[in-house]
């Protein structure tokens, strides 16, 4: 069973728009879902460059799903949905 990959965009726009707060996921997720979730900060997901599609920083990628205007609550709900559906 592969781990759910959570990537927090730490690019300038995302950081300023709230990604700094999302860093708490690095502590929350491994504790809440040991062996099921891997969290990392990435330099930039380069989503802001496609302004026609992505306009609400900060961004988090959970596996291949992009969460715009990301909050800790949104990310947790998305992960819980994946785990319930056995999509980890």
C-alpha cells in the first residue's frame, strides 16, 4: 500500500497567502495517519503560472489532486475521503 503524498507549495505567492500556516500539516498528518501519509514542502508547484485554471493560492497537491485556497481542514477532509475510498 503506497502512502498518500501531500505536497505543500512554498512558493512566494502561496507562502504569503497562507502556506506558512499549512506547515503544521508536517506535524499533524504523520501523527494522525502514521504509515499512510507523507508530507513535504516543495519550492513551487508552478500552478500560479496557469492563471486561467488556478487562481486561489495557497495550493496543496494530494496525490494528483490540487487543492486551491488550501486550509488544514480542507486537506484533512480530502485525505480522509481518500482513505475511506481505499485510494491511498
